[in-house]
């Protein structure tokens, strides 16, 4: 098992939670703002950077990855919206199969095009079941992917979808309410998915307060993803980090 995947499984086995900061290259205004964010992430003990998005309209993906890799110690993981969003200088790639939808391009089509490029690269490939959950309004990812999110009040559908994904051999599950989600994924939904699979569970979208972060990790999230929330409120990162550090520290007491 490769390095980042092995680390995620090891941390899950110990009950330790991780935090990932999602960076959309389109929203990086300049290098100075990226440097400030990087400094804050190092201070806040962020575990991973996820870099990418559903729609990337600028050519800054490579520059963002290069800057993060050159100036900080945090692993950089690609979060691709298509087979065009590849960069071999990152550490790993979330090889996302959109198992909540029925769009064949995002279940396997884009992957066929990307596979020979990834095979030749040094990127660690992280096979990930990507599940969109309704957040109260249409998000960019649901529109671009041309798929319908799983209703947030149907956790049994989420559980069965995740179960099928794990049986197909996917090594991670990612529950996403989408960037700028109106509502986070409900605790009941996270909990039911957590009970249905043994692989690490990533949860993102709508986590814009320490209370929501705490609720998600207590429900079973292994990795919390914050992005849009810290774009609007930089102090949120330190607050969410404090919640995770407190949770992880409590594990050592017992």
C-alpha cells in the first residue's frame, strides 16, 4: 500500500482525524495570498492539500502545486474535475469515480483517458468513491457532472452506494455536499455510511463552523475537507484545527 493511502488507513485504525484544505486554482488571486494561506495551514497542522475543482478556467494549477511543494511540508493531492486536471508534480491524485451519479464519463470514461498518463507518472493513485449529497441548492459540481446528488434524507442510499463502491475495490469514500454548500452533510448520513464501510471516510462541503466540524468527526468522518469556508473566514481553519487536535489528544488519555 502506498504512502498516503497507508497513512490514512493507519490513522483511521488509531481513531485519529485529519484535515485537508481544498484549494481551487481559479480562486488563488496572487502568490502573496497563497503564501499567507500556506503559512496558516502549517501553523494549523493541516495534513493535506487537495488542489483542483469541478471547473478550472485558468492555467494556474501547475503554479499553485509548485508553490505549495516548494515552500511547505504538506502533501499535495490532486482533486481533478476531469482528465485535463493532471499534474505529475503533486504527491498523489484522488482518482474519483462519481458513484453517486449515473454519468459514465465520470464513473469510468475520464479514467480510461487518464490511466496511461498516471501509470507513467510518480503520482500515488488513490482510488476514491466520490459521492455527491444534496446540500439544499445546486452546486457547481452537480451541474458540471450532470448528475443528481443523493438526497440528504436518504442515508440508506448513501450507505448502499458506499458499500458497493468498497466491494468494487475503491479504497476511500468521499462524501461531498459541494463547494459553497448551503448545508453540510447530515450527521445521520455520515454515521450510516461510516457503519457500512471499513475504508477511510472523507467528508467535505458546508463545514463552516467548529460545531459542524465536531459533529462530522463524531459521526465518523476520518478526513474533514474545508475550502469555501476559509475563503470567507480565515480564522475558521484554526478553529476547525483546534477541534481535531482536541479530539485526537483525547484518544491518548484513554
